[in-house]
């Protein structure tokens, strides 16, 4: 039998578990998701538990998975399921798509895997598999071509016995894209659909899918103020949403070293210590981060970062950090310093 059958979100028709895995797997590899998925379910075993939690706790558990808007939507979605749907996920892709953070493909995955609806998924992996199998050479950067592929994906769906066939078909397609039909090195000799595959027959799987638009990367330099007090506590403030690290707690962020210094009183400026600059790579952006450390007196507040809309700040002791939603590089920085 082909495919994976041992992942914790497989072999279940529980929409909460399938939805949670689908959201986590958007833009994140299976190996990374496994530990987060388990931790989330240990803490929030039902959608009711998740809806009742505070956003800070949800973001803290998500910390390190990236794309934090997913976590904020996840939380709002759970609250909508409770408030608008009586605590049960809707059973059709059309209704599922009305929930925060649930797009067309995610809705189709939940509806087909959990409720046997005859509806096609088309996430990045599945686009690749179908484009190769069908020899679909139109540019998927154009939405008309993507719609055409979606129609073809719908035509290929099973035609009967949906409760049994749809979960198996959908799971099989997802597994094929995640394992054998990989982007760079498809293992065509092991592939169960090799005999149907146009790209294989042409000897050029790498030609598909065609997508002309490339992600444009940018770079940004930011300065971080690491304000601390004698008891080890650090000043952290909530990042604005939307934006990088939106909703997470972070060291105050400034657009330059000069901007950071200009915000500090003279006597604090005199005690500023530069720490080694480091690079943090996001999907669309390279961040060059320059931390500056300064010791503050008890009861002394810290000026807000100059990035527009920065939220409220407070002093947090090391024992409070684990429960906060912190960007992964900031958490690493603080933990390394605490252990030094
Ligand atoms: Fe992908 Fe190769 Fe299988 Fe075609 S034969 S679906 S290119 S792994």
C-alpha cells in the first residue's frame, strides 16, 4: 500500500484535528509540525478549549512555527466555530471557507477527509502532482489557468461511494505530493501513477508546474533594545498586526541604531552595549538584527519602538518568558543570555 498512514492526524475524521493539522502544514514541513501538533492537542484537546484560551497562550504555543497570522486566525476560527456553529465544524467546503484562515483548498481537504464531500483540493503539492500527471503547461501565475487546473482536478475525483473514496483519494494525492513527487527530485520509479503521468512520459517532470511569478525577496536592518533590570527581567512589547511577528511580544524594535539611541535618555545611552548583529531569514525578507543592551533602574519605563502602532509593553521575568508568544530569534537570544 502506498502513502503514509502513521501521522497523528491521519486515520481520523475528527474535523478539529484535521483542521489543526491542515493549518499547521501550510508552509511548514511535516517533521516540524509533528511536535507542535502534539503539544497543541495536549493543551487544547477540543475546539472549545482552544476558543476559551487567551491569544497570548496560543501564540506562545505557536512560537517558532512562523507565519503568526495563521495562529491568530486559528484562534478566531475556533471562537467562530463555538459562537456561530454550535461547537461543530461545518460539513461542507462552502461553509468551511467562511471561517477565518480557511481557504478554498483547506476547506476542501477538511470536507473531503472528514465528511466525504466530492470536492477537489489544490495546495502547492497537489498542483505540482496534477500539473505533471496532466502535462498542464499553462502558467499558474495567472488565475484563469489556476481555475482551469481546479476544474480538471474536480473532473478527476471519484464518482461514487464518496464517504469511502474521497478521504482515500484526497489523502493519497496529498501524500504523493509530500513524498514521492517532490519539487526537485521526484522518485518516478517508485510512483504508483507513473503509467498515467505525461511528465514522466516526456522525461521532464521538472518542467511542471509552470509559474512565472517569483517571490521577490527584500532585506531590512532593524535595531532591538534589550532593556533589562537587575532582577533579570526584560522589557517586551506587543508587535502590531498585521506585520512581521504581529501579536507577539518582542524587544522594542527601531528602524536604525540612531533611532534607538535617540529614544533613550542620556544616562541610559551612556550604558548601551552593542551585541553581535545576526541574520534572521523570513520567507520574503532577510532581517539583519542589531541588539543593544541597556540596564534600567527599577520602575523605569522604556520608550516604545518607533515602528508605527507598537503595542503596550511591560517587564517580564525569565520565568514568564516560556508562556509568552515570542518570535523564535528573540526567544533564542533571551534564552542564550539567561543560560550564559
Ligand atoms: Fe510525479 Fe514522477 Fe509520479 Fe509523475 S511519475 S506523478 S512526475 S513522481
